[in-house]
C-alpha cells in the first residue's frame, strides 16, 4: 500500500499577473526579491533565499477573457502553491497515492527548465492547484547562479517532454488571448 506523502515545507507560489514588468519591479524594488530567470516575456522567477525561486510570476495575455476576472484558474492571482518532497521516487509514490484517493491530477510528473525542479500538480477540494516538487536548483554563495532568459518552449515547461506524465499531457504551446477565447478556465493548458 502506498503511504501518504510527507511534505518537508511549503516551497513556492506562482501568481498570474496582468503586467509582468510592473510585477517584477514591485517584487524586486519594493519587496526585495532577486530575479533568477525569465521565460521570454511570459514568466519571471524570483527568490529571497537559496531556492531557485520562492515566487514565480506568469503573464496573462492582454485581451484574455480572464485578464480582468477574479478567482478562477488563469485569472490574476494564485496559479499554484507547492510543497517540497525529497525525491523523484517520493513524487512517483505521491502520484500513486493521489490516484488511489481519486484526486484530480492536473499535470506531471515532469521537470521544469527554470529551477530544474520535478513537479506534480493536482487539485484541492476547492479546485486550487497544489504542487509537489523536488530537486530544485539551490543558489548560494558557494553555488552562484547567472540568470538567463529561457525560450518559451516545451523544454522550459517539461524537459522530459511529457514522458513521465501520469495524466494525458496538455496541448502545449505559447498562449495568446486569441488561443483562450471561449475556453474553459479550468483548462490544464493554462
């Protein structure tokens, strides 16, 4: 029997934002975080400690029906929150546990480009996206890191190209407002 996961800590939060540049300025100049990476003009990854990111910001496409909306996946605000597990094996066990409990898995198991962390995203009872992650890049004085801009492609989203996904992979690609018109706001492509 697969046992319940044992998260080590709350790890990071991803926010959907209306203006990525303004949000990056706010979180760097006002809050005091540092930029670790960008995915072109679509995402920014920021940190206050050794993890590659504590906060990620995701640009909502101008004109997207959710651009001015309130709480639904894809709207400004929380995209997901994440709890750290210890390894790929623990994430695989967690996936089996979630499936056995009938929990809706949204995406994963995969490996992001920025941060190089493993991921498994699932829904809580209210539809919020929760993530288990492991093996995130650590940035310390002994292990310095140079920020980079990632191309907005599949390798930035999943370096394993959906090979380890335990659910059908989403139709994936850079999103525009035209792509999202009339779509269900709970769509995992977002």
